[in-house]
C-alpha cells in the first residue's frame, strides 16, 4: 500500500474552505428559518414572545420609500468598487471614505421608511429617552433620584429604555437639547453620524493589531453591514461607537503608538459602562487586545495599566459623587426587567433565537468569516489560507465570546438585533478572511435591502 501520495494542493484546500464557508452561511440561514417558524408558532399559540415577526422586533410590511433608490445605488457601488477602493485609497482617505459610506448607507436604509418614521420619531416614542428630557432640569438631583423611578410600580417610572440603561444614555440627549439640538431629528442624526464612526474605530484597531492589508480587506464589509438597518436611528449605534473607540485607543496603546492612548481607552470604557449595563462585557474584547499586544504590555505594564485604570475611573467616580449608584440601579433593573416582557419571553426560545437575530445583523459573509476565524484560532497546526490572521481571529472570537455571555445571561431576550450592535461590529472584520469579496459583499447588501423593504423594524 502506497504511503507517499502527495498532499492536497493549495487549490484543493481552498475549494474545501469555500465549501465550508457556504455550509456555514447556509447553517446561519437555516437558524433564521428555524427561529422564524418556531417563533411564529409560539407567538400565535401562546403570545409570549411580544414581537411581530419572530425573531425580530418588526412587522411584515413590504414597502419602498425615498431611500430605496439611493440604497440600491449605493449597494451597487459598494459591490462594484468597494474592495478595489479599499485596496487603493490612502489610509486616511480610506478612513474618511468608510465613515462617509457607512453614514450614507445607514441614512439611505432609514429613509426607506421616510424621514419622519425612519429617523425623526425613532427616539421620541413612549419607550424612548426623549420622553423624559424635561425631567432633567436639575441634573444632580435627577441623578440622585434616578434609581427610585426604575421599577414599574414606582411613582413616575421611567420609560423602558431610560430605566434599562444607566443615566449617561439619557443625559446625552438632555445635553443635546441644552445646546439647541432639540427633537427627534437631531437625536436620530446624532446616533447615525456618531454610530457610523464605529466602523472607523474597528478599522484602526484591526490595522494596529493585524496589519493594514487585513484592515483594508475588512473595510467594505464594515461599511456594508446589514446591521445598518438598525443603526438608523438607534441609541445603540451611538453606544457601539463609544465602545469601539475605547477598544481602538487601547489597541493603539498596546502597539507602541503611545501609552497615553490607554487613558483615553479607559475613559471611554467607563462612559460605555454608564451608557449600557451590558456593555461591561466589552472588557472581554479589551482583554483580547491586551493579549495580542502583550509585548508592549510587558514592557511597560505599570504605566499602561495605571493610565487605563485611571481613565476608567473618571466617569464612575463622577456619577457616584453626583449621587448615582451603578450597582444598586443594576440590581433594581433586574427586577424591572422581569416586571415587563423580559419576565414573559421564554428563555428556552430566545437563548438560540437571539443568535438568529445576530445572523441577520452581521450577514452570511460574517458567519462564513467566523468559521475561518475560529478554525484559525483553535487549530494552530492547520495550514492558514492567504491573509488569515491569528490576531484578527482572536479579536473576533473574543467579540463572539462576549456576545454569547450576554446571551446566556438571560438579560437579552429579543431586540438583540439592536442591543447587540456594539458586539456585532467586532464580528464583521472576520469577513477579511474570505476570498471573493465582491460576491460576499453582494450577499451582505442584498440581505440588508430585503430586510429593510420587507419588514418595518422598530424597538
């Protein structure tokens, strides 16, 4: 029996990887179908999901709008020219173009629902932050009293989103109102314009940790993210940007760009924790950054970590001195969560249906890219495909880990297509590991267009 048969060649290995990529994307699609069918049965039979089109918080409503033609045109441009431009533009030009492209993509998709329904009133509904702007005349007094209005049976209880987040979230819109940017239109555009910078922060991070070529390959996918459907105009897009810049500044600090960036990273992480309780899990992504940049951390551990911790203390200390107790509020919030839909929605469904929502916000390309990333990370002896990066694999796997922890906690049952945007933006760079970027970009934008034109999304 012969034992000297030649190893499979590179072309054969790449064909096998392609088949596995397609299988992963198909698996993601089947997860979505299973969640939709099971969810429809549960909602029709028991009415315990409290969503209109399971697993999404949406309703079936095929429609077009003012944003339809711009969205179609931009989608075509992203597919035709996105990868080539990402490879050729000067680095700073690529960052500017990515931010402009992401902003335009989010706005175009939002305008499919029209300016009023798509942007101007998103943050003014009875669940939202702008409902309580007039209750913050005396900000220190309101912060001292904030926890007393979280429970549904408390006097003048906060709306769901205000109660469900630390006060920095609502305070952002209070301050916008104070400087004259009043109303839902300004609030919505703030979330879109700031939220779109998350893609720039991720590019800066990937370049620092995994190299510029990898970052350039990721750029079109960050711009064309299906999650853009929910970034316009959601406060979670703004939260995603703050969290992303925290990680980006930490990446700069641990790759020799200057230890001072660590203080900025800590400051933004502290703010992130006071925008959303669940985003404390961004620390998992930050830990991966520290592991990747371990050489610089070991060279100057005291300086880096002291600056990081000092920066991280600023926002918590400020809010504590003003009278807001984060830990007390979080424990009260747990009670509030189970007073509402969170106490009715079944964990046994949402613990896996949430992942179907994630497939819809990151798209089939990301599912395929994550397969490559996890394979690269956990089979170190395997041959790496061209362009596969172990630091990138660790970064996106850390983001996936943070998302899974949030899922298992049971504190995110439904609406995760919006709530998990801050984690989802860190899964998208996995697409840099894929060949044929045009085809995969086409799959991404097609998904976003279908969701936005067939469903009326909300939160």
